[in-house]
């Protein structure tokens, strides 16, 4: 789930705890249950009007068009139609949409890029966002598969996909000079939300949020996020903003989570509020590697951290943090089965559903976390803690894979 963009690695993939100075309470793992497992590079998730949970899988690549990986230049990456959408209904897990385009490392089938997110409009129509992190034309699309980098309307009964907007094509036409390492052109539409007849899309590789009408008209850039800077004792270091999740707040404004690019400064990821004037202001700060966010019906904001430390440190334990309307923060889960966390949604039951192990094949899970459960808590000072595109961190955890398989 690659979040590479412009000049440096943005993600450990498009493929998202915080810097604390106070005591923070960690909810016990007993609040968590697994509702789906065995997923391949699991990404976005959303409930349909009938209460079914739909989950996107970026897939495991394939054996077509192999070339040097732009994430790991020393390794080969290949594409193939291995992406999918899985439905969880009545405790049954089933892939209901297959043959979607996927890019992944040949050696591990990790770092998958493909089906990134799925959402439903008010009428119950499904829409699917397929990412693209390098390349930029249909020649990079697997045979017998939809194109990368586009937003589609989906008929879940027939499996038919109708392109609504060519997001990456729009980006390349606007600025074809944005290069990744090895000369790849970068674009990775990672997640989206729907308000009325409009989709709002976070493009992690281009550091911006776009909007497009659901009939395909009026595709435009809504807001761009500039490079940011940290100052050390010896130098100033610039890093990419890397927007990931998008959500509509109780005030009808757009909220955007931030992953941050290399060097992944811990505690420097923000949540932005974008007003009607298109200007972004910091709503909440002090996070690390955010990959998604959403609001519940009571106005609580939930923020998801891909990992609590910069991914290259090798510890990929993630966190789910609740932010109350008054700003009070509570960590609902940190580690304890939450690792390489890539997306979240609120269910009809009020629980939070989270994609875990989202940067690797075969072991991806969806966790159910009840934010109102009465559970034992332990107090600890977390200090400064440190998200497929999203996902290169999984290579650091390969030595843990056998453990994950055994636990799955």
C-alpha cells in the first residue's frame, strides 16, 4: 500500500498513537473481536444499507509486467487481477467482486496496491476507488481487469464497474512532472467519502483532496497540502503532508487525516478541517502516521494510526484513538492485535470496525472494537509514539509472519 509521493517514501502503503505529555489509558484487548480474516493487503471498508460490511483487498499482484519496484528498487514487483471486494453478512465472509487490478512485490506479495476503498451513497449505490502509485496509463493495467487510478460505480449484483472519474489521469495531465524514485510518475487515490452527490478523494501521492460529482462531472482539486518542515539543531528537513482519510464532520465540513512522509516525524501528523473556502486548518495535532478517520453519531472523532512508531523502526503496532467533541482523547486500542492499521468505519451497532495487518497478504483482518465497553484499564505514560503509498513497513515484520499466521 504505497504512499510514495513526489520526492520520498511517504508510507511504510497510499497506504495510518500520538505524542503525549499526559497519562493515557489503554483499553484492554478484551474489547476486540475478529469479524473477518485471511484478507490480502486489506484496505477500506464500509457498511451497505442492509447492514453488510464490504471490505476492499488490494490483492497480491500477479505475474504480468514485472519491473523494479519503486518502493524497493532491489526487488521485482508485478501486477495481476488479484484484487477483490469481500462481503461480511450474517457471519459469512465471501469475495463478491474479483479480478481487480493489483500490484505487489513478487517475493512476498506484500505492499499491495489496488482496491483501496468502497463507499455507498444515500440511495445505496456502491462506489469503488482503485489506487495507482506509479506509472500512469492503461498499459500498466492487468489483462481482463479495470484500470488503476479510477473511481468506479459498482453493480454488486452483476459485478459490472462503470468508471466515474480517472483520478490519476487527471493528475498526470495537470502535472506530469511529479516523479517518484526510479522515474515513476506518482499518484495514489487512497480513500474517499461521499456527501450528497459528491465524492471527496484523498490522493496520498499528490498531497491533495479532490472532489467529483457522482455523475463524473466537475472533477477538480479542492485543497492542496504544502510540504512541511521540522527543524533540528543542525538543519531544516522538509517532508510531505500525505493526506489519507477523509470524513464529513457534524458541522458539514471536510476533515482530513495526515500520514506524513519520510522521515516520518513522530507526533507531527495532523487532522485538518477544510472549510467551504477550501482552506485547511489544523483541527487536532500530535499524532503519528494517521491512515483514516471518521465520526460517530455523537460527534466523537476516531483517528487510526498505521503504527505507533515510524514504520522503519520495525514495531507496527497501531492505535485507535477517540477524540470527544470537547477535545478529550482516549486510546481505545493500541497493539493487542491491531497492527499496520489501514482503515476504519462505524457500524450500525455503534462499534468501530478497523482493518488490521493491512500491508501483507493472507493474514489481513477486520476487528470490531466497542468504544462503550466497560473494560479494565492500565495507566501508562506513552511518551512520544510514532502508517500503503501505505505499507512498506511490512517487510520489517516478515520475521513475525509465522506468528501472525499461527494467531490467525
